[in-house]
C-alpha cells in the first residue's frame, strides 16, 4: 500500500533543516492577514493534509510555517468542522492528569506515553478573526496541548516517559 500524497509536504524532525524550524517558537499571526485569500487557502490545505495523513491535529510548523496556527480534526473537537486555532492560549484547569501514548506526523514511527493535564481551557481566534474560548478534556485537551507545544517548538518526545512502538497517530 502507498500512502496518498499529502496536500502539503510534512516537515520531519529527521531532516536537520526542517528540525530547526520545528524547534523554533512560532510567531503570532497578524489578524489582518486573515483577509488574505492565500492565508485562508493555507488553512484549508492544512486540514486536507491532516486528513490525508490520518492525523487528528496539525500545527503550521509541521508544514514549514513558523506561525501560531494549528488545526484539530472535527472528530476530536466534537464540532461540525475542523477547529482552527490562531494565536492560542492554553490554561490548565484542575489537577487531573492522564498518561496516554502519543505520536506525531513530524516523527513517523515514534510513539511514547506522555503525561498531561486532562482538562484545559483554550482561548484562540478562529479563521474569521473571532476570539473564542472553550473547555476541553481527555483526548481533545491532549491534542490542544500537543499542537500548542508545536507552536513553542516543543515535541511530545520531550515529555514522553519512554519511547515505544505503538500506533496512535496524532
Ligand atoms: Ni505533532
């Protein structure tokens, strides 16, 4: 079986030039840029790329753009369409935590159990520039934190207690 080519090339940690960008804290998106049709198209292409790669979240640094933008699959967010996170802020709620195996499209074939808080509050802007706030728990909260980490140049392997050969794509 051959995987279908993704819409945008995925940047990989194993490639040194791409690793450098994946490790960089990303820059805020100027909200004026949301009027740019190319920017809207970038969001659509990220959603397609995530879907074609069977991912449940994708952050802009993973397609070579060092900007604070990420998408999360609608199956995870429980919404009717994929969730767009622009300039997100994530706050931990409560003291609960869970350890669950994670993977990442930027580090194919690598997995590991990652402890994370199980409830967060997300504040972000949507693709129209509307500020929104939502509460998330369990897998949704985990993916929000995983993608927000990408925007800080942080990867799940930094937090994993060990590296395994599981098969949970994130
Ligand atoms: Ni990832």
